[in-house]
C-alpha cells in the first residue's frame, strides 16, 4: 500500500492507465463522509467516456425490508445492504458482453435505492465503484476485494468528516440535534469498522474540497 498522498492529476493518470485493455474495476473505499462519492464523480468526469460510476449505495435494502428485519435504526451498517447482489453485479461487470448492464442507484431524497439508474455500456473500459465496505473481509463483502483491480482508501480529518456528515443529514431533513446523535451513534460505529480495512487498500488518498459528500 502506497502512503504518499498523490495529487488529483496523478490519480487521473493512474485511473487512466486502467482504461487500457480489458474491462477493469476501480474501487474507492473509506468511512462515511470521507469524500468518496465526490472523488469518484470527479475522476469519471476527468476520464470522459472511458469510465462510468456505479456506487455501492444502490444496494441499500429498502426501508420496508429494514423495518421487517428490525434494522431500520442501523441503516448504513454492513448488514443493511444486499452485499451478495453487489458482488454479483461486479462479477457481471468484469465480463462485459454485447448488452448494456443496468445498475441501481441510491436516491437520497427518497432514502431508497432505485433500480436501473446507471447504464454501463459494454465498450466502457473502466467501472469506478465507491462505498464504505469494499475492503471489508467478512461475509459476502469479503468477495468484493478480489473483483477490484485496484482499491483506494479515501481518508479525511475525523473532525471535518463528522461535521460533513452532520451537515448532510440536516440537508436531508433531520434536525441538527438528531443529525448529530445519528452520526455519533450509527455513522461512527460504521466508520470504526471501515478504518480497520484500510490496510487492504492499494493507495491512500485525500478527498476533494469539502462539499459534504460521502
């Protein structure tokens, strides 16, 4: 694992090298609020038609299913995702055929996953995927790492990351006290779990400028 933090231009060059030849998958892992989604989106924009973004968050279980399982108050924890479904999608994306693949996305306004939100055409040489648990070595998640050609770990100062999360929850309708309580109870429990996976990454990276993203 490389410890030097590269510049964004260096990251673009490294990602571009993955677009040569067969279909490859680049993962961005990190704790909630670290800036994974913003960095992933910036990389895909910089790479143009060579890359497409397929976030892990599209595999959130529906709120109704979380209620049935008694996990609604832990939404975002590893067992509140369809990890096996995510693995199956990555396996399919690594073996492109003549038809496009449609992947789900997570709608923060609805707080639900939406099927078919991303189209991955067979001629796209690079899939960028991002999420908290790409490096988790437990249950179905343990199969994800072997499906990533590279995985980078996005790190951010803890105080800044927590404040990002609080602002994000407030922006999506929680009052500030409830937002902070949720972050310190739920998001930070997940963050501690994710921090233990950083040693499995190929590269440690810094996030883009603060935009309140995950």
